[in-house]
C-alpha cells in the first residue's frame, strides 16, 4: 500500500512508522510534564497519544504480517518492534488495574528510546529462513520469550522508581519526587508481581525454543550465543526470585537486581546479535 504526497510515492509502512514515533514522542513529553505539574488533563492527553501510538504500531505490525505472509519475528527488528508494542500494551493494562499514572513518566521514555534504537538496527538479510516458519512452535517460542521480557522491563522501570523513592525517603529534604511516586511498599509489591509473571513466561519461551530447535535443526541445543545468554538471563532472574522468596531479598536489593537483570536481558536481546554469530542471527 502506498501514499502519494506531491507526486512522491511513500510506502504506507513508512507513514505508519513515522506516526507511531510521533505519537510516542508526544506521549513521552506530556508524561514528563505530568510528572512535574500533576495535572489530570495533561495525563489524559498523554494517555490518548499513547493509545494512538499503540494502535498505529499495531497497524504497522499488521502491515508487516500482510506483506511478509508471516509474523515479523524472524528478524531482530521485527522481534524488537513486537516487544515495544507489548510493553506499551502491558503498561496500559496495568493502568486499568492499579491507576498509577506516574509509571508512564518512566515507561514512555524507555519505549521511545527503544523505538529509536530499533530504527538503526540492521534490516533482515536476503537469506532464506523459510524453515523458521514451518513449525508453529516458533511464534509460540517468541511470544512467550518476548512477553517475559516485557514484564522484566516493567520490573526494571519499577525498580528504578523504587531506588529514586528510597533516596527521597532517606533524605532530610524530601523533594518533589517523594510526593509523586508511590510508596516503597507498593513499588516493591509491583516489582515482585512483574518478576513472578515474567519468569514463568521466559521459562516457557526457553522450553518451546528448545523444542523448536529440535524440529528445525535436529538438536535441542547448539551452543548458540543467544542460547547461552538466554540461560544466563534466566539464571539471574531465577536467583532473584529464589533470594526474594527464601532469603528476604526485598526492597533495595531486589530493585538493584531487577535493573541488573534487565541490562543483561537487553544485551541478550540486542547485543548478542551484533557481537556474535549464531543461528539466531536472522
């Protein structure tokens, strides 16, 4: 599908990408303004732009599916775009449940940065990866893994908010952040909920990934760098949940480890594809 502007033919998908970035950018600006001014009208407008960005992003993913004939998972850019879309959607669902609009002031900048990073990621190569789509396990594997990553991203955001609030609580002169962020108890509980949702999803993603690898390559594990770092990421979150449940690792320690785990997760998601060569470099 094409759009024609002053005799220039512009791909429809390019228009959708631009609109999505503009909507996310405007939502980020308004969410930051809401953090400063705490006006309900500002938050309502910011949320409206976020919904518009979410819908235009969904349209872009649908257009990619229509043109390619398969879900846009086999490229890093496609998987990253899917991750960002789910991150925004998960935040919008959380808002319906918890009514904590200040989270948007931290989530939207992350989503916007990731969208911009995704713009400079390399395009998929012309190599034939049609074997990827022969098994229904592949989209199931990616969906579970990306959903797990989304909840870990939210745990990262909430962990950062926790550390900011903790600094304010310990300060003699509590600044404006103290009165705008939820209590430490609420943030710690949200952090745990996100971790407890993300971990089983990532586990299912790894399990279905090994089953898909068996059908695609004839072996469950090939020692691929992505597999190795995925297991490292899984081990970090497994240790965090174990320490939290059995050793009382709550509050500050859990927040720091949530941030550390997400940094490793981002390296696994993006960095491994750039620095190493393996079967996941689609």
